[in-house]
């Protein structure tokens, strides 16, 4: 049976963006013909948190029940090198726990991070959605590999804008920011696009 995950940022002992995490969890279950069975607000247990650091609250679940819950300190990944990588038809429409194929793409690239694309269309990084800056505004791929909760919140707040971004379009942008649920907008790593390892940019 499939297993899925939700990774939620807890800051100052309070979970963030629960609304979007709840929507994604419910949408996943309903896609597979199951009724939502968890209220994340009720599931959160602050007694497991003994400091004010940013905590990764990780929930593993399947179509029937919660499998595992953990609370661990979160540290932001340092990124010095990035490569463009072809997905070759792979998909990740739901947040499955099993993602070995993504890790394999990253390890094979030999860089700290990858920007994945499919049929010339830019999708995601290995652990984050992408947002590109053109000198004035921030744009995120309209159809990412996985629609993240931080991305959903930033779209709602009109801080970022959806756009179909293809490999040749990368020349139009100055830098890219990697966003996910566990990092605030200001904390999210930003990479100068000219540093990306590729002969196609």
C-alpha cells in the first residue's frame, strides 16, 4: 500500500500553513477513493517540542491510518552547485514517502541540487519548488512536479506568479529561489542562474 508524507514547519512551537497541508492530505486521500480521516490541528502535540528552533513535524500515513509521527530539528541545506536534469517521464503528483528515484537523479548529477525538467518544461528541485526572478518579479513553474504548500501560500499572497517556464526561458532570469514548507521566504536559498551546470542555458 502507498505511504505518503507531510512535512510541516513548526516555528516557536506553532505549526505553520496547516490549512494547505490539510488540503493536500485530504486531496491525496480522496484521489484514492478514501474519506479524510485526520484533523492535523488535533494531531499536533507540542509536548514533543522542547525548544524554540524550527522543527520538522513529519507525518507518514497511508490510506487507512497514520503510520508514524516525528518531530526533529530542521537545518537548511547549503547549495553551492546545481545541475539541470531530465525527468525522463517520471511523475510525483502526490507526496509519496518513496522517492528513491529523485535521490538517484540527485546523486547521479554530482551536484548539491538539481533543477528537474520534462520535455523542456522546468518543474522542481529535488526537495523544493522553484521561483525565478527576472529583475522585477518572481515566477514559479505553472505545473510543478509537486504543488508545495509554501508555493500555494505565496501564490495566494501574490508574492509569486505562475508561468510556463521552458529551458530556453532561463536566460531571462537572474536567479532562482528554492522554496518548501520548512523554510520561510527570507530563509529560502537563492542561486545565481549563471552558476547552473548546463550547456543549454
